[in-house]
């Protein structure tokens, strides 16, 4: 597959994750990302129960389609009525339902394209199938492979917060790439044991996401209730005069299997700060100390 950019914008915050973002602010985030050169954008029906897809689609509709890469996900359908909102600050008039059946996947993709206002996406991920392994393997994966062959998506993969099942998917399917969330970070390095070496051996690029542990690693002084390891990492970065954010965002890219990191932004200045951190020089001595 074509190499992905080194950095992409994650769509969770644009779905009002943890706190609301106005439409104008979401548009400003997208505009700032585009002007800064970001050309990979990741979203999902789950993010804001459709809101993130709507906002990203609206911002990208006027951009040249050949100039950006867009990914979304399958596994949750947005349905009317109250229910679980997944921590997103959105009205309680809709909820998500798990569905990894073939029909559910096809319905999910069709609804995503409607929300995005596009006729295709570049990447489709099976999203968080932790409790649905048989159905995801037997129905969702073949459906994505079919959509890939039809050109509805260029590449297919799986996105999860755990490594063991991602390893199983690599061993049992023909995936183009993976999204590993919260497992190739300074504080949680489970992907380095088996997943990343396996992906490197098989030529499967990995996108690393959820790198800051809900903001714990975003500032040079982690909150007082942060894990001891976070404070130790902050102290090491301070000794080497490196922002903790820079180390957190650059750390996954040290492994050759990781092609891309996703950053999230509730405000335009977050995009600028993250990109500056990604380009901050880091000495080998710091990496040696925190390894």
C-alpha cells in the first residue's frame, strides 16, 4: 500500500469526546490541520455517534479528494433513541449498537458515506471487536475484503485497544494495516512484545493512537494522581530539556513497524502544539534513559 503520512488527525475530539466542541471550533481544527500539512484523517461512527464523521466530511468536501487519506470504522451502528453514548457529549436521542454481521458492516459503511458526503473512503477498520471475535472474523472481515475488491475502500484493517487479538487478526486474515490504540505509548508498551515485530515481519504498517492517556502525558507536569511512571518520565524529560509531550508523541515512531501517529485536538492550538512536539529534537540519551 502507499505509505501513510507520519501524522494524522484523530476524530474523537471532533465528536465531543469528554467535552463539547462547537461546529465552528471543529471547522477551525480541520482548517488548521490542513494548513499545517496534515493529510490523513481518521474518524468512526462511534465518535460523537456520527457527529465526528459529519464534521470531518463537511470540512473535507471542498478539498481535492486525491490529496487526503480518510479512514472510518465498522462494528457500531448509530441508532435513534436513548442509550450508551460512549462518553461523548452529545444529545441523548441516539445510541450505538454493536453489529459485526455482513449486513451490519454494509449498512455501517453506507451510513458513514452519507454522513461524510463522500462516495468512498480510503481505509475501513473493524472497530473494537473484543467480544465479537467469531463474528468479526467470519462476517465483518470478508465483508471488508469484498468492499476492498469493489473499490469502496482502498485498504482494510482492524483498530483496537489490545494487542493479543490484533495478533490473531494478522495471523488469520489478509490485512493492509492496523490501528493500535493505547498500546504503543510511553506508559503502555504491550504492542512492542509481539504485535509490532509480527507486523514488521509481514510488512503491515501500524498506526499508533491514544498516546497521551487522556492528557496525562500532554503537559510537562502530569496531574498529581497520575501513575508514578508518568512522573518519572516527566522528570527524565526535564533533565534532558525535552517536553514530555514530544517524547510521548515521538516514542511509537521509534519502532520501524509504526508508520503513523494520530493526534487529537479539541482546539486549533492543540494541532499546532502537537506538530511542534513531533518535530522537537530528542537526544539518544533521553531515549536510552526511558527505554
